[in-house]
C-alpha cells in the first residue's frame, strides 16, 4: 500500500509541477507584454515631451511677434497718413494744372 500511496503522491506532484510550468509560461507572456507596453509608454512620453517643447518654442515666437504689434500699428497709421497726404498733394497738383484752383 505504501508503494501505491507513494506512486499516487508522485503522480499528483508531477501534475502540480506541470501546472506550475504552464502558469510560469503564462506569467512569462504577461511580463513580456507588460515590457512592451512600458516601452510604448516611454516612447509616447518622449514624444509628448518633444511636442511640449515645440509648443513652448511656438509660444515664444508668438510672444515676440505680439511685442511688435504696437510698432506695426504705429507704422500703419503713419503710412495711412502719408498716403492720404500724397493723395491730397496729387489732387492739388491736378487742380492747379487743370485750372480748378
């Protein structure tokens, strides 16, 4: 009887080791998938960081351009006044030449 009991216990132990091997294979696959996900997240984080840096550079450029807006408005007003003045002088010249003035 003791041989039958030992044989049975050995068989149960063998089945348990087989199950453990199967579980270890599943764990290995899960860890591999986890490592791939972690790598992808690292790449996504790096891409996001590059995007934020690019956005920061764009914001700096926009700020620099916005600093020139008041100067551009002044130049625009000056050019408008100069244009109207030139048009007025032209009208006076034409009026004198045609004898209207």
